[in-house]
C-alpha cells in the first residue's frame, strides 16, 4: 500500500547559523533537540533508508522552527529564497520520494506570496507550512491577505503548524518553572502549548470570516486536529453565525469543507476515532512527525488500525494525493 506522510521536518545547519542567537533564544538547546539535529539535516541517507524500510513512498518536507518567519521584512525574503532553493537542490533526483512545503518570509507578506508562487511553479512544492504567529499576529490580520489570496489562487494548502510562543505568552505561562530548557519546551510546545495555540489560531480564522472570504482556501493542521475534534460540537455552538463573529457558516460545515488534519505524532486509536467521528475520514491524512517521532511508530500504528480497507487507503495516501495533487505535475 502506498504511504504518504506530510508533516516531516528538516532543518539545515548552514541556514540556522545565519539566524542570530538573540533571535534563536534557548529553544532547541535541550539535549534531546541537539541529539535529533543530524536527523533534521539529513534527507537522502538515514531518512530515505528509514522510509524504504517502513514502506513510506513519499515525505512532504517542511522547515522546522528556525525559518524565515523569524527574520525582519528586510532579511526574510532572501533567507526564504535561499532555503527553498536548498531544499529543491537536496531533493533533486528524488522527486518521486520527496516534495516540500515552502518556507515563507511571513514578516513580508507580499514577498511571501511571491515566494509561494515561485516555489510552486519552479519546484512543484505543494503549498506552505506557516509556523504559528508572525510578529505576535495571527493569520486573520489583514496584512497577511496576500498570502491567503495567493494560496487560494494557486490551489495549494497552508499547513498551519505551531511556532515559538510570543515572549509575552512565554513570560506569563511558561516562566518560573525550571532552569532546564527541556521542561519549558515540553510545556510550551509539544507537550501542550503548541496544540492549544493552533486550535485557537484556527478558531480565530473562523470567527474573523477568513474561511468565507477565501472559500476555496484549504488549511491543514497536525497532531490529530490539535484538540479540536474533542471540542467540535461545543465550539460549533459557540461560533454559530450571528454570535458576534464574522463567519457566515457554522464551524462544522466550514471545517468539513476547508480544514484537514493529520495524525502527526499521535499513534493511539481513541483520538483517531474521535477525529473520524467529527472531521470525517475524507479530511484526515496520515503523518509521522519525523524525526520527532519514528517511522516505525507511525507505520505500526497504521497497520494496527481496525478500519475498512477503503478508509485505510484514504488515510494512508488517498486524501493526501488528492489534496496536494501528489501524482500530478504542475511545474
């Protein structure tokens, strides 16, 4: 069976070193993050070997936390251009196994829109991954309209991934805990904070009317829906049209039409069951979150599922192939 995964990360040290230590802060300095750095930098050696051993046909690559979104409007565009070129260079000759989501200079939205179009048309990238807030602003801010418009026009999705928490949030929620960076990272990011932040981000897009303004725009979120499946019905009641938001459609209707989720990093069946019952099998795509999770964990989970074969095929590759047009050439 064909298996596609689409929240699979890279981080190239030759690019990270171009970002100042002041911008990088302490994130990524824990022993666990340092240990995994070589896996993030690799594409066609250990990564590809692991894909072969686990029957993964294709990974959609995306830049980890240290991307152009951290840089100024003056520096971000050139950095993104160089990073995307480097990704394309590294996967050249392996385009049947790898494609990518563009890294965009979100602090310069017009340049970001141009870079999105360039990478789609020049390299066949399948959309973009945007990591959290940009300069403490969510995507519902009017300044990001050029990126949303261009993604809709190009018919490529935006993968909305959590990012580094804003300083004000970090100071309030994640300070005075421990002098060990690993604990702070766990709470602020992959242990809880990331997921609630992304859920909030999507709810803001709904309430601001972004999905109605761009009715053909597709958004992807990871981590089995960032807690939204469990909250679906309650949130639908809260965000009904006419309750003060700008949304013209209800949450459930909107999400079924424009929001997709991946399984990244979640390998137990109860969360998947809730996701299927709420989002529906057509809106769920398999992902591993490599190298933060292993391909072995992901494939073992996929193979263990007690679902009809048709649903397994949609989850493993069918939905991703359709949404990202993975078996089409649109260079």
